């Protein structure tokens, strides 16, 4: 089973759109999302454009605030404080990376945790770790939903997460622990990664190494989620591949996400879901 991220995301967007329409009909209110984009970073520009289009599709009131890369940290914080006070804004997202003179960590901590739709604020991180309700980072949330679509009951399964980032690896571990999985996090210093992988019923690869996970690494019937996006040079330019060697792993896995067209579209749909959740929590 190849998990089609585009179809999965469309299904999720349809559900969100229906709920937002119902809210509008009853209350005349609309969830509001503001994205802050600093500088001219092409991948960020593309990503933000996709977010705008998706937000518009489901009925979220979306705004992008663009600033030159020379904006000061103090000025950016004052913009965030203004958005924190704005009752029409329910979700605030600061597109990363930021210029070197601005601390991404500091900026995220200035966002009202209730409006932190990226799920990166320390309060949301702490709530997730404690098993409390939280706004969960969009990529691991998307991975979690796709895993659950393949198998509802995950209790007792062995899960290997390759990558220990705050953006994906750590929150992914918390989500799977909550489902009573036995979770292992592998990383650059892990010994016998292949052997750990062979024992895993669920593999989430998010380490940024092209085709790292091979077919002989994977247990037959495993669920494999590939978060990696890597550019591999070819004679005629380049192609995008994941952290999983798709051709060999697809023969072994029960379910697998392709790259591209897997996790990416679902991540954006989860941002919309988080915006709706933030709206409901605030109102």
C-alpha cells in the first residue's frame, strides 16, 4: 500500500472545510491565520504560497506579513505581540529559517502558545510530553495520522524514529508513546541502526540522508513513513528522493509514503487543522 499524501491531505481539507462552514453558519466567525515571512528564501516562498492556497480552499482567513531580512529582532517581536492581541488572528506561524541575527527560538517563545499553530512553543512541547492536550507540530502530526490510517491499534508495536530533531523526531516519539508503542530514536551516533530497523513495526525516517533505509533493513509488513527530502544530482539536473530507498522498501512494507507526494501535502493540511483547533480553543 502506497499512502498517497495528496489524496490523504485532500480528504483532511474537505473535513476541515465542512467544519469551518458549519462554524461560519452558526457564529459568523472565521478562523484566522497569519504567516510571517522574513527575507527572500525561495523554498519558504513556495511553502508559504501553498499554505495560502490551502487556507483559502478550506475557508480560513489567511494573511502573509512579509519583511525584509534586515528587520530587527525587537521589531519582529513587537509584530508578534500585536498579533497575540488581535482577536481575529487565531494562528501565528513564523516561517523558518530566519536570518542569522534573529533567534528562531526566542521568536517562537514570544508567540501566544494558544496561537502557536506550528506547535514549537515550550508550553506546547511540554503539554505534548506530559500527555496533555497540545498543538502538535504539523509534520509529526501528519505522520501520526497516516500511520493510524493504516493501523488503528498501535499498542505494543515497536517503532523506530530515525532523527531526533525538535521539529519531528522528538514530538513523533511522544505521539507514538501515547499510543503505547515501544519507541526507539535512532540518530547519527546510533550503533547497529540496520539491526534496530529490522525489528521495527513502524519506521519514521527523518534524518536527511538520501536512500539511507534499504529494503534489507525493513521488516516484512512494516509501516514506513519517509519524511526526508533530498536532492540527488542526475545527468540532466537533479531528482528529489527521501531517506528511504523506495524501490527496494516498497516490496517489504505493508504501507509506505512516497517522496515527493507523501508527507509534504499532509503537513500543510495539519497546519489548517491546528488553526481550526486553535480557533476552537480560543473561542
